[in-house]
C-alpha cells in the first residue's frame, strides 16, 4: 500500500482498504502474540500515512501531490485505525481459540498415552507376579504329591492340597493367557532380581555409561516380587541416564533392611530425563506404578548440583526373613 501510494500519489480506497483489513486479520490469526503485536506496531504508522493521503508522503519524499486528491479528516483517520485494530483483534481471538483447541487435543492425547502406559506396566507386573506365584504353587504341588507317595501323612489332606494347588496353577496360567501379548516370548525366562544387578551394571558399562553399584543388607532374602520390581526400577533409571543425561556417571545404591528396600540412582550428567515422556519413555510413570504396587513411593527430579536422582522405597512388611545371607 505504501509503494502504491508513493507511485500513484493517491491514498488507498475501495478494494485497497479491504486488502488492509484482510492483512490485519491475517497478522493476528497466523502469527504469535509477540510477532503479531510487533508487526502491527511497525505497520501502523505507514498505514496512517497511506490513509492520510499523498500530501504527507509528498512532503516526506519531495514528490508533489496530484491536484484533486482528497485528504480525510482526523475523524476519518481515527475511524480507519479502529477498523484496522478490530480486524487485528478478530485475528488474535481466532488464533487464541485455535491454540486452545490444539492444547486441549494435545493434553487429551498425553492423558491417553499416560493411561496406556500405566495399563501396560500393570500388565507387565502381573505377568512377572504370575511367574513367581506359579513357581511357588508348583513347588507346593510337587511336595504334596511326594508326601502322598511316601504315605507319611493322611492321604485326604494331601489330596486336598494337591488338588487346590493344581487348580490355582491352572487358573494362574489362564490369567497369564489373558495378560500376555501375542508377541511376548519371555514367559519361560527366569525373572531378574537384585542378584542380577551386577550383570545389568556390566551391560550398561558396555553401552558407554560408567556405573558404580553398592548392595547393602540381606538382598538375597528379599521376596521375589519385590526383587523383580527393584531390578526393573533400576533398569529403567539407568536407561533414562543413557538416553538423556549425555556424558555422565551413574551411582546405584540398594539398601535392604527388615522393613524396606531403598533404591538410589543418581547421575552427574548435563541433561535430565523427562518426567512422563513417550514411547517407552513413560519411564517414571512405570517406576511409580511398580513402587505403588507394594505401597511404596518414588521420587525423581534434577539434583541441586546438576544431574538427576531417582529414589524409591519398597516396603517389605513382615515378608523379609531377618538373618539371611548378605
């Protein structure tokens, strides 16, 4: 519009004004708040010059005004500026509305993804618990059958034990069939525990992350279900360090008492793992779910001196025998 006014020495009128209205709306609708306001502030003086006619532009450029060109009054200029601002505000409102809808859709998608992650973690925990329970039930069944064969106790009592154990084992396997994915081929693999943490640390070191591991207390006496969750929490925490911390060193401490298993995983990296991130990356959500299964807690966040820290506590109740091997 300014170029047109300079060349034609005539203020915009008719359809030219509609172009200015459309440009003002587009500025508000398709730019962010800061860029939109900056664009309006930069273009407003030029728009006023256009509307004010070629007289002012002629004075600025030295080009004489064509005779007969009308110059609008002050009220007309104010009215035009108000119309420009109204179009711009309409664009800003449309932009804000689109942004709000986009944020709502993104939040809904994140909530669905988080719910799916929790459900997947629940299924994984259930599968691991199945393997542990199935093992113990199998032992009960075998012992009851052996006792019956030796005829050292009443056959009727042992028969009830054996029948109940077999039925429980059958129902547990049926539950596993519902929970296990079609492509899940880990059903027969032994479940890891605290005793397998040195091997996990070695594999992480081989991947390029220096890891120090300290095991304190009678970790061999930790119940299998708790040991599996402790292993998984540490595995996920170290995976997050590998993915997000950059060049770093990780320290893992597992302390076992008669009341709880306490896990500390820290690193000194420049980055920090995201709290609930996508794809395999809702790691912290999964770790919290594992701690919650046993009534425990998990805290995670950046360290004051840099790096990231994960601390989990898994209560044992009365399940941990005291005086076991350390």
